[in-house]
C-alpha cells in the first residue's frame, strides 16, 4: 500500500479578497506564508516522510512547497486549479454558478470558457495514478488547490460528504492495486 498526500496551498491575496483564482495567480499573504511554515513544523513533528514531491505550476502552490521542503520537486500543470474562464478574478459571491443547481454547473463552466467537474477530476486522477504507479513512489506529497482536490474526491466517490479544504490542510489517500482510498483529512494548522 502506498500513501499520497494532497496539500492545499497557503492563503493568497485572492483568497483574502474572495476572488476566483482559477488559472490566474496571486501571491501568498503573510498569513499564507505562516500557514505553510506551520504545516512544515506539523509534518516534521509528526514524522511525515515523503520520497517524492510534486507541485502545481501555479506560483501559490510552488511557493508553499518551497517553504515545506528544500528538496527537489516536479511541477505538473495537471495539478493546476480549475479554469474559471471569463470569471477569473471575479468576486466569488457574484459568480453565477453558485445560484445554479449542481446538475447545471458544468454547462455554465463550459459556456464561460472554464472546466467541468469531469475535466478537473479526469486530469487529476490521471496524474495521480501515473505517479503512484511508479515503483519508487511510496509516500508522495503534492501541493495543489482546494477546488480540484475537493472535486476529485467527490466525483470519484472517495468521500460521501461535502468537504471544505482549508489553506494548508492535507488529504491522505492510500493507493493499492490501481485504486485510491480516502484515509483522512489532516489539519496541519493545529
């Protein structure tokens, strides 16, 4: 059995202002930097050992990972946040999808040049299976984004409840015989 850990980046300026980030980027806030440092301390004190590290190609994820470790890592665009199309940088409270029934949201995202839940889940699952099939990948840490982690868990029926993934919180999955199993959500900010 192998272990995969998905950690959300630290708080960003767009998080603070409640703006859709998607493919756009914004820097970590001072709080986001402190969250990443606290996560580093948590991982060290709880004796987490990782043999490989991966990051989204977005600045906020890479900056978080650089605080967590000084070891080499691989960037992969399949770990990027959802493409929000024309709603990049728009306040979350006025993005129309929040007023739509769940079954109509994919059509909305396509109509504005964004990504559907199926597209998000597919690219993340393809990536995760690819890396976890590597023989020397026994305990892997990936720094990514809240929406795609949450979406992948839900869409692939790894959890049967709605989950909020806070900044620098971590999801632990086991990987065995081509299947992922949800183990737990880990609060690194304790």
